[in-house]
């Protein structure tokens, strides 16, 4: 995969991790690239310190190879991820991609399944062994990894048979722009899959929830904000309309109680996934 310098967008020489303008970056000890700028690196380190403080309140992962299914029975968020994995694997079976770009690989819970079917490139903000790209050491499969600011996908100079935006799009500062950038990375005839899109008719409760999350972060000793960039933290009907205009086919997850709840309450999210191309 050809990468461009995140500062000047000139090609990066991957051996030296420098560009013609002498901007230099580092290779992590786990053998993946770190293309983060210093300010963002500092923000991620602050969040990582907070995560370590509260790690005992998070689901304990003892079997990475079994993710996401191993935790699906006991934790609803992992049950949701298992549905996302099923969707991704079904589309892989239908389209047989040879190359996959995963945006937001996190700890590899989906990546290790993708890597059994295609050559996978995973990019993410996080690089640590628990919640980031370093977690690949827990798996038997291997994939290429680059730590970078995923709000700027234009530094990826290449095309892929399949691009997966793996959860969290609604937490980015400009979700629609990220989708547009991701579309530009899909090879002709390829596929873009966007997972876990929560749409709200009335976001007032979600706004209060975001404020509460930030307050808990601060009260727990967090530095700055839990979010890397300013974000509204949800998607609304205007986002839905724009995604449809961009050509995404939005399909609901098979969460029937949640679907009924979203139909009855404007405060409950209707969670869908989006597919483009193919």
C-alpha cells in the first residue's frame, strides 16, 4: 500500500518513513507504522492512560481468537459486533475480495476474520496491545497495519476490492466526508461496507449522554476530552438523506426489539449498516 505524508501529501518512502520534504515518522516495535502527528499522539496517550484506570470495569478478553462471538452471549455490545461480523463475512462470500481496507480496526475482533479471506490492511488511531493495532499479537492470523489519523483517508494512495468502516463513524467529526473519502478508495466493481450507523429522530437524550460521558472522563482523571475531535456523537435524518444521496443502501440490523423501539420512540436509535458499490 502506498502512503502519502500526512503533512505535505508527498509519497512516503516506507523504508525510511520520510518524504521528499524530510518529514519523518516512526515504526512501532510491533512492526507497524505510526503516521500520527505529535498533538494527536498526545491526545491518544491521555485517553490510553484513562482506559488503563477503568480497564477493570470493561469486559475481560481472554480469548481474542473467539471474538466477537465468545463474548456475544454475555455483553450486548459484543452481540452487536457479532452481527456486524456476520454481515461482513456474508458480503465477502458473495463478492470474494482479494484486498480489504478496514478503517477502525481497533483490537482486531473483525480483522482476524477478514484476514482469513483476503489480504487486509487495517488503519486506526490506536496502536496499543489491548484496544489498538498491537493486539494482532493475540491472533494466529496476520495483516498489515498503519496507525494514522483516520479522519484523513486521502493519505492512502491505493484502491481496494472492499473497504470496511468498522463502527464509530458517528463519533468522527465529519462522517459524511469520511464516507466520501472511503468511496474514493474502492476499486471499480468493489464494495464499501459501513457498520453500526445509529440514526436518531430526536437527539436530545444522546446529547445529554455525550455530556455525561465527558463528565465521567473528567471526574475519573481524564485529560482534555475523551473524543479526539469535536463530534456531535450521533447521526440524524439529514445524515441519512445525504448517505442515500451518496448511493449507500441502508439496511437495518436484525435487532427486532430495537427496531420496534426506534419506531415507537424518537429517542431510540435505528441502527443500520450501509453498502455502496458491488
